[in-house]
C-alpha cells in the first residue's frame, strides 16, 4: 500500500475535481490531478448563477482560480486524457498519453459533454461566447427573460425544456433537429397550453448578426435572441466501466458519500446523477474528498508529526 505513487488520484479538472483537489491537499494527502481540459464549465462566457460573484465570472476564470488554489497547497495537476484505469493490489493504476500513475484512491470527476446542434463549429463557438447559444436554462434562464428563444429538440425532452424556459419568456419556438416533430398527444397539449410554437426540421444554425442567431428550416429562416439545444448529453463513464462500477441511466451510481460499488473508487459532479450545476458539483467534490480521507485513515491512521523548526501549514 505504501508503494503507491499517490494517496489520491483525481481524474477530471472541472468544479468537482478541483474542489476535491483543494480539500485533499489541505488534508495533507499526496495528490495527482489529470485533466483533459474539456470541462463544460470552460464553455461558460459569464455565469451570474454562482454565489459569491455578483458581477458574474467566466467559467475559464473560475477554473483558473480553483487550479491556482489547489496548487498553492501542493496539488500536482497534469494535462492529459486518462484512457485506462485498472484495479491493482492496494489501489489503482491509471494511464494516459504521456504517462501512468498509481494511487490508493481514485475520484472520477469526468463529467459529460452536451450534444451540439447542427452548425459550423466556429459559428457555434462564436455564438456560445456571445450568449446566442446556451445549454443550461437553470444557469442562465434569467438572461433570456422576455426574449425570443428557440429550443432545438423534439419529443418529451424537447417539450420539457421549452416548458421550463416558459418561466422566463413567452416567446418560445420548439424546432425539430433532423425531421418533422413526432409529439405525443400529451406533449401537443402542453405546447398548446403554454403557447409554445412548433417548427418542423431538419434545421441548421446558419448565421449570427445584430445580437441574434438565425436557424434555417425547410419552412423558412427564424431569428432568435438565444437558442437552447435540447439534444441530450454523453456521460464520460468509460473509466468507471473498465473497473466494474455500477451504472444507472448512463451515470455512475454512488452512495450518499460519493462511494461507488468498487472499493476505493469515488465519483462526483456531472458523471453521477445530479443537478448538473457548478455549486452542486463542488459540494459533491468536497463530500468525496472527505470520504476518501476518512477511508484512507481507516486503512492507515493519518497522523501529522510536527517537524522541529517548521510550522504545520
């Protein structure tokens, strides 16, 4: 057990992983963070939903601050995408393009990726930076208050997203992404009840201008102040599956302390079923880190010896 490279390995450097890193290093545990640099938080041009930042903060700036804070206490953070995770005696081994590492405990904070709407990649990124494409009405629905909003989606999921946004504005159009809508009678009734317009696809975002985004369909071009893709997401559970972690509805299953069914493996943030919010992910990261520390202590007591002439940080 003592020949592991680190006490803890955190895979993923988003809000959950970096919160855990701050906690773990402040518990005086040795730690490696391996981050692919694809956190969804980095997409956010400016969040006004995160407590403590009345003027808002960009996702990139928030992550940079969190990385700096973790590194202040000795966290080793490396850029890379872990592609292999194995259970070994005394812990785990993780491998990525430029190296490998062993650790007694592992936290998966690998997150999810939103499915993008059909549009040019550069146009997408420009629209995202300008608030013309938005992915989280829980986070930024307030910003589209009384504006003209398009929702790209269909079926019950698309209708549910449109109904949720109806709490912020009355001007909403649900656009089918790739074919004509096929809505149930119940979904059609909801659309009628809430006054949500409906346009058949296929659709494609084709231009941005004058603080609006234009969506082309076979039935004409439609301009919106913002568009929300409601196309689902892909959860990054490959590593969890490699070591036999239980999944439910495509997410890693954890207990109330963020433990998976695999001893020594924990998960936090969007990779588990939750609210998909920065604050929620950070809370789970803190819980996971504390559980990891306490579980390690049960295996071998964590006792800090003060060195003569030095103070305990």
